[in-house]
């Protein structure tokens, strides 16, 4: 009897440990708690059919949520405006929607905000296009119809914005076809000889057809006034067909790069990883990664804390958590500067897709994400335990 009892106990313990290993670790499910959520965007707001591609930035006093306001459908192409909403209570409520840029019936897309801390300046990159993604990749057209890139900025917490300035030739080679900034926040380097450099990821294509997606970094050394092309992944023979990319600076000065694998590698490897050891000018080899449970989708990285300023190094990563569906958004954490990752929170149960994150204060994380089959963009604030 004792032997049977011990055997049962051992089996239960082994089963529990195996389950924990399979799930990477046990993590906190906060998806059913609706008290710490708000809805900055929803279908029908100000007459827009839908809102997509959210991004977040926090200035000294304002939290700003950007999105694409899609006039007539959820389609990635059509009459699309760049819009934003501000919050002065960390996302509990939002000011009325504001239009940042409208180009008649053309598509204004891919908001990429970067915060310049010393100047309380928000730099915002975005694209415009007169062609659909299919046409950009597969049809012949002139430079007047290429996807274009713009920059604007605000020094009053998003109340007013500089007139957007076209920077296409600064950040896009003429032979590149697809050119999609972000879509996620960019970063300001905090360490090393290029401290203060602004860097944004961009998804590009370097030829004709649907199998020439890859990625690049663009950077500015003058607080966003002018821009340059940095690292370019021009190896189409590697195992990752890079696309939408997110980046974070490591404490040793390298940049960790995490990209959507447009080819999908396999059901277990839908993302790629690499590093830049020269402040965004070049990449190391891009490798497929099975560390992340999500599907082929945009995701977001965030530096939460570092040993240089706090008790420990913490990086965060947001992603849907099903390998073949955009469902069940989670936040993962790395405590060893991107080498390993573990699930930390389940943010949302059910439909969830593109996301972004911001540090609201020393104890509170903000997560914005698409949900309800693109009918809503939700915001959730989460208390972090150091």
C-alpha cells in the first residue's frame, strides 16, 4: 500500500513538473479581469469601419495610442487615415480621437513612435501608399507610385505636430518594393558611443514577387531630423523570410532583433532572431526560433528594467499564443537578455493580434492590442512585481 501511494505521489509530481515544462512555466491569467482595461478604438468610432495596427508611446505627461483608421473595411489597403488618442491617467480614459494625417483616399499606415527623453519629444514615422501590397510586390510601376515614408514630431505631448516631411530616399532604396515601417514603437539607444541614436525596424522586399520579404533598420543621429539606412538582411537563402520586426537594446549595447517569419518556417518556428552589435548598422545571422508560441503575426518587445538602473534585467515580449491562430495574447519575459523566455501573463482570452507595450511607471505595464476580430483595440494596464 505504501509503495502504491508513493508511486502515485511520484507520478503526480512528475506530471505536474512535465506540465509546467510544457507550458514553459506557470503564469498569471489576468484575461478575465475587466477592471483594468479600456477601449481606445472600436468599430464605428467617428465613422471609421475599423482600426488596426496600434502603437504606443509615453511622453512626460501623456500616453498616446496611434492607429490606422480604416474608413470602409478592415482591409490593409484603401482609404486609411493616421489617427491617435491621448490619455492623461495612464489609459483609464482617453481624449477624443484626433486626425494626424489624411491623404485623401490613399492609405496612411504603420505608425512608429519613438520617445526622445531629454527633449520630451515624440518622433513619429509612417508610410503612405497608392498601391496594394499585391501590386507593390508584383506589378511594374514608377517611383511616383512607390510606398513613401514620412516623419513628424511633437514637443507638447502630442497636442500639436510638425508638418510631416517626406524622407523616402533617406530610408528606402529605389529597388526596394515593399517598405513598411514597424509597425511598433522604435527605440532610443541608451548605452555606448551612439547613445541617443533613434532606431526603427522596417519590413522590406528586395525584388519582385511574394518570396523576397526581408527586414532592415533605419536610424537617426539628430533626434529624428534626418534618417539613414542601417542594417539590411539581404540574404534570401537563410531559413527566415523576415517581415515585421521589433527591437530592444541590451545592456551590453547590442540590439536584439525579433522578426515575424513570413514564410512561417514551421508551425513551431514562426519567428526569427538576430542581433546588431554595431548600433544598428549590421545584423548577425538570422536564425529560426522556437522560443515563442505565436503564429505568423506582428509582436512587440519592451525593455522593462535593467541592472544598470534597477534590481534586475527584464525584457518583455507580447504575442498571441497559438501557433496557427491569432488567439490568447500573452506577455513573455526574459531575465537573461533574450537568451531564454517564459510566459508571464495571459492578457486576453480569445481573438487577439497586433500589439504594443509601454512602461507607464515603475510598477505598471501598458499593453494595447487588436481583438474581437479587429472590431476593437483594447488597452490593459498590468501591475508588475519586481
